[in-house]
C-alpha cells in the first residue's frame, strides 16, 4: 500500500484471509528478491573497482623510425617492394637525390626498352604541342579574317542604307516635281478649255 492516507486500512482489516493477497504478498519471495538486489548491488560495486582498459581514438600519422628494417610492399597494378632507403628521418634532401630503391616482384614487368619508349612518348608530346600551337595560330588567323569580313559587311550595309536614303530623297524630289507638273498641266487644261 502507498500509505498516503492517515486512515490505514491494513490495521483495521486483515487481508491475510484472502487467497489472492496470500499469493501476491509472500514475504518469502520478498526476502529472496531483496537478497538478490543486495547481491547484485555488491557485485556492481566490485566490478566498478576492477582494473579495466579504455580505448582512445586520436588523429595523427604513423612513422617508422628505421623503415629499412621492415619489409614494405607497394600496392599498385604492378606490385613492388621497397628494397633500400637512402635517407633517414631528419636528413636534408635536394632535388634529384635518390630517396629509396623500388624493385619489382616479377621480372616479367621490367621493360628493357623503357628509356627508348619514354623518349618516344616525350617526342610525340613535343610534336603534339607544336601542332596545337599551329592550330592556335590558324584559329587566330580565322578570327582576324572573320573580324575583317564583319567590318566589310558592316560598311557595305551602311553604304546600302545611305543609297536607300538618297533614293528616298530623289524619289520625293521626283514626286514633288510630278505634283508641280500636274498642277501646271491642270491649269493649262483649264485655260485651254476656257478659251474654246
């Protein structure tokens, strides 16, 4: 019971005569459950005082102090192995210094004409650079020709516009002259008809 009220019902009424109360409220099971909770709490306290290790994550990089003492393989389409290191940590290197020697695991991958083929590739790239420069020059010439043609077409269009304007002026002058000739002819006609 919660024992909230001041009128305690369990002192006035005996619930032990009811079978459901006897089945649900059994002090033997309550004692057993209390002992279990006590043992569990003691066990948790003991576990808390046991030594334990902890994992810690961090950021950084791994270096080898003497890398020539450990075999290091290279994962690439053609596998290889680092045979010899020529520098160690703290050494100063300049451009062109050999840092390490890489050997191939399979000798079938080694090309005896590697230098010759590399030179051929370099020459081909040089020729392609020259051809691209020539192509750039041709395109620049084409751009200049198109620009000149545009200027010529623009001046031709301006000339045609001026010719059309002059033609309009000429036609308007001819129109005025025709109007004047018509007026003169009408007057002469009227005079001639008046005389007859």
